[in-house]
């Protein structure tokens, strides 16, 4: 499971990059989506790597961002009761573990919004003009995406 966070805006960018971000449902800065590890999604991520931060996310981080930023239709918070009444899972913890292992997807939960609107990171981004390997905030983070998402919860 990959977490993708849009870091840069799309003013004066190529149409194909804008279209790919739209297909990923990333319309605004600091929005996050969780996608499975498939070749189709990896190709889309490679195309927009200069505008997003991405990496492998663990179950604990998924649970944290679902509890703090998960929303259902009507813009109400995602709760354990909602998960229990609308799925086979007993709560957010079990649902997050199933998401991390790839057993389920966010769209399998009826009424759950697939885009997580995150807070800007505490202490800010590093620079948004360089990759994570160069000391910036763009591109592949690996497991370090969990610390970025924790700062954005």
C-alpha cells in the first residue's frame, strides 16, 4: 500500500501531469490518497513524482490518519461504530490492518471519502524543489513517509 501526498501545485505544468493527478484524485496540495501496489499505479506515480511525495505506509500510520482525517459522506468523522455497521471489520484498527495488507481498499467502505485532506506538516516541508534523497520533500520516501504523515495528521 502506497500513500501519495501532493506537495506542489500544478500551475504551468503539462496537461498529462494534470490529468494523471486528477486520475489519482489529487486536486489540492496536502491531499493524500492510499493506493495498492500495482504496476498501473506505479506508472502513474512515476509520471507525477516531481509533484508528490510517496512511499510504503504501515498499518499504524493508516489507523492514525483515518482516525484524525477520515471523513464519511456529510463531512462527519470516521468512527469505530461507522466501520462496524458498514463493513465486516470491528473497528478502524482492524480496517487499517486490512488496508495495509491489501485485503481491502478504501472504496470498499461505503460512504468513506477516498481522499484524506491533511494538515500541512508541522515544522514545514524541507524544500519542495528537490527530491527526498537530495534533502527535499518530493519523490520516493520509502518507509519515511510514515513520519511525514505523522507530522501531517
